[in-house]
C-alpha cells in the first residue's frame, strides 16, 4: 500500500517537469516557426543564360555556373497537366496542409514500423523545396529541421510560389534542373506545350532522376509514367478512360538539342546574357531560321566554289535587326565559321554608288534625269572602265545607277570631290576607312575601300528611312535612337525612283505574295575588284535585306558577281518576308515635282531647247543648272554642242565643245556618233516598241546625215528628222556620213535577255 502511494506520488511530482519541458519545447518550436524569415534562399535559382527573339521564343541558351541547364518559368508558363501530375504523385494534400502533412507522417510511421523498414516517406513539396535549396538530410533531426523550415516557408510565400519553385528546381535526369529544361531536352518543346503523357513522364522522374531517365532506361520510365497516370486518376485529375488510353501511348522521349539560332549574336552578347540570364533581342526567330536555310540551300549550288555568306534583315521604321547570320555554318564553314562576316571589313564594289548619286543630288550638282556619257575616261594614272569593258554612250543618271555603270559614277564623284563623299560615308556610320580621302580618290565610289555589312546595311536603312540615320538595334531593351538627318526626304525619294526595278526573276513572271501583290523594291549589287566579294542590298519602306557572299580565306571565284551570286539569295529572303503593317513605299507628300527638262540633256530646259519632256525631280533641288547643249548661232539657228570628252562632263556648262562651223552648214571634223556609243552592249526586252534606239550624232541638228548598219544603208537624219534603229541580236557596225563624205563608226552588240533560274526550292 505504501509502495503504491509512493509510486503515485512520484508520478505526480514527475509529470510537472515533463509537462514543463514539453511546453517549453512547444513554445520554442512556435517561436521559431512564427519568427521572421527570409524566404529568398529557398526561392533563389541559378538560371542558365537565355537569348530570346522579339516574340519570346528561345533562340540560344548557355549553361549556368554549375554546368547545368535550368530555365525558370512562371507557373502560367507550365502545363497544367504537369502541375496536376506532380501534386498527385508527390503531395496529394499540397493545397490543404501548412507545409507538413500530418496524415502522411502518421502513415509513414505506421508503414515504417510495421514494415521493419522505410516503406514510404512524408516529405511534402514544401519540404522538398527546402531540401533542394538548403542542406539535404535523411536523418531524423534533418527531417525535423526540414519540416520546421517548411512550416515557416508556407507562412511567408504562397502555395503557387512554392509549387513554382519546386518545378523549377527539381532534378529530371542528366544535368537538367527544372521542368522547362527537361521538356526541351526530352520532347523539344516548352513546358507549357507538354501533353498529358509527357507531363506524367516528367512528374515521375524526380523520384530517381538517374534510374528513371527515359533515354537510358525507357522501360522503367514508361512504368513510372503509367504509375503517375494512375495516381492522377485516383486523385480525380483524369478519368479511367483517359488513364487507360494515355497509358498505351509510346514514351516519345528522345534527345533534342536546345536552340542555337543566331550564334554570332549570342556570343557577341554572351557576358550580358550570363549576367542578366534572360535577354530579349529584336530578332524574329522565323526570319532568322528561314534566312539560315536559304543560305545553306543556295551555297550548295556552288560546289564549294563559294563557301560562306552573311545576311542582315532590318525593319526599316525601327532600324531593328530581324535576322543576323554571320556565317553559313558556325561550326563547319571553311576558314572558321566563328568569324562574324557581318562585322568583317570587305571590299564593297559598286554598293557605294547610290551614296555618290544621293550626295550629288543633295548638293545640287546632279539631276536624276541628267544625261551622262558612258565612254572612255582618262584621268592620267586613273582610267576607270565598266565591269564588262563596254560603254553605253548617253545615259541618264537614273539608268547609270540602275545598270551600275562605273564611268558615270566616277564623273559624278569628280564633281563632288572625294573629300565630301568620304566625310558623308563616315557620318553614315562607316568606320572602316583606314586611309585619307586623297588615298581613295575617285575610286571611292567604285568601292576601293573596305566596309562592314552591318554598317553598310544601316546606311541603306538611312536611305530607306528617307534620310534619317540611326544605329541598328539588336536588343529589345535598347532605346530607339533619334539618329541624325543626313539626307533630305526629297533626295531619298529621288533615290527610290532611281533605284526601283523588279528583281531579275520577276521580269518575265508575276510573283504574288500573301498580300495579293508584289511589293515594289529597290536594289543594288556590288562586286569587288578581283572577284573576292559579292554584295546585294534590297530595300523598301519596310525592310532592308543585305547579303554578302565570299570565302573566308579571300579566295576569288569567277562566280562571285553581285548580280549572280548575292542577288538571287537576297531576293529569295526578301520575298519570304511577311508584309508589315505599314506601307511598302514612301508617300511623296509634295517632295517631288514635275519639271520641264530638255529632251536631249535631261537638264532643266533653257529657252533655246526646242524639244522638251517632263521629269520628276526633288523639290529641294534648285533649277539653276540649265541645259547648255542648245545655243543660238549667228544666223539665228539653234545648234547643239556637246562636250569634247567624258572628262569634266557637265551639260550645264560645256567647255571645248564639238560643234558645227557657222555659215554654210557644212560639217567640221567634229563628227561623232553619240548613240549608240562604241562597244555598247544591249539586251533585248522583247516588249513592243522597246527594242529600238534613237541614233544620235554630235551635229545631227544642224545638217543631214546618212546612216549605214553592217555596210547596208539604213536611212538619213537631220534637223527635225529623227532616225531609229530596230535592234537585232549579234555584233554590229554602225557608220554615219556627212554630205561631204566625213564618217564616224562604232561597234555594238545585242544579246538575248538573261533569264537565270534565281529562285530554287
């Protein structure tokens, strides 16, 4: 009896310290749980660097500092199937518990005790987030610490934040961290695009990322996937029929490479991407990939004679780069595909000519309608010739630019002087001039220098944008620059008129785009001396497409001609672009005007010009340079006089003219055939009344002349009487004779139209 009393008394006395200890432990536990907490360490990620296009599509990715692929995504960018599958498999009561699931804990205790081993765990998704981003531990104290931290974490962040953190940090095999990296690797798609079967597969991987990795262990992965589907059925996320149907689907997992579009751009901005992790560019992935494929297909046609190409596609209104290809193949281009040819300095050939004409118009030294003489030109040590060694005689400035004639371009630059042209090109963003203006001289307009494709494209974008130059934009967060005004709107509109022409493949067939018509375009080609580089730039008010072709080792090729190598590729890319929302062609808005000009000289007509026509000229042009070809003689007859040579050619001020003697109207020894010129080359158009030319001589307005073609009499011309020649293919000799027997002869040729197969599938 006494013993029982003492024992009872002992128990009564002992329970108070135990109870006090329990209360103290509870208070300490609650103090820790409810203490302030910084949740950042559990939500902070180590993302891989990602480069996106303007529409949010991944273009290029870099490994993170741990050499892992991890692409964090918000919950709304993850498939709901994956969210449901993860909850069904890992934590069925995730939405109802507070970080620790007491039911799961009780079940685990019972199973582990009765099973004499660990049959099931009780880790919630919140506890796994703590484990994944803290110190993982499988000991009882470690689990207790994870449980306590899970309770604290749930007090500071939302369920969706915890679920998002788990899906972005869970291991999915290999070096894949997070569901986005796994979805792209195994299925080649984003986590948002996952199907039910694919989501179930990924949801089961974190249990054993290595043992269940679907590429190495497809049977295990398939069994695990089907188990996840059954758990989704049991939790009511899918019905039985869906579970059975999806369980029969094949695994579908395979190795997929991450996107590697625009590698040169990615490497150029690598440091920024790795620092900021997510960088958005102005590029359009569709345009980038289309251009890359076009390059690869086009280069195959050259049988390694031409091995490299570079392309820029620019949105004109914003000066934003839509595509940038620095080489045909980043890893497999002869001479090094890692070299960014869009930034390499190369000889541009005739691609600089438009700027010569533009500056001359801007400086009131040239009219687009003005007649120039394409003929032999002698500057002593410098004797420019056309590419084909032939001359076209009298041609308008517009025709000379369209046909890329060298001699007229040099004439125009001679008026301006190399120094103003040199300064203008530098102001237009060309940075690669290494010598003075005097060193380049008049050859500057023919491209005896080196330029970068991206800088040249920006200069053309300035013309397309009606005179305002802006640096090209490549990154989405770059502010749009106001730029600077280099040319007047009216001058650029004149350039549009001068340079507009169909692409060669469109002369003889209609190309209809999705918009229902073929937008008008301007284009210019360039071929470097020695056939090392081929260029083409095509533009209108919406786009600029700039193309370079060549070889990294500088090897020349007879096929490296701008019109034959670069133009077809540029044309294919340009015509593949979707029409933008704005107009493809600029509005005139009163910046061009119709002006009466001399029919012979193309200059504003003087009072002596008997035959006139109408030309469209920029409103900003002064009309002070009037025709000086027509002049009254002493007997009140109007005569024509022409410059004695191409050197110093200026029909507004004729020095040392070729002209007839006064008085009896007989011809002096100044007889000269002006059109066609010697060694001229014509190409038939096969259009009605288009394949005929008007014969012209230096004195045909003052005396009658007799003409012979291939030694056969053709007819006569004279004051008020014109003579035309219908062209026919072949080489021809044309002779002109005055009444007193003086003659002059020229040789010319006529070819069939060139119709290359420019656009290939």
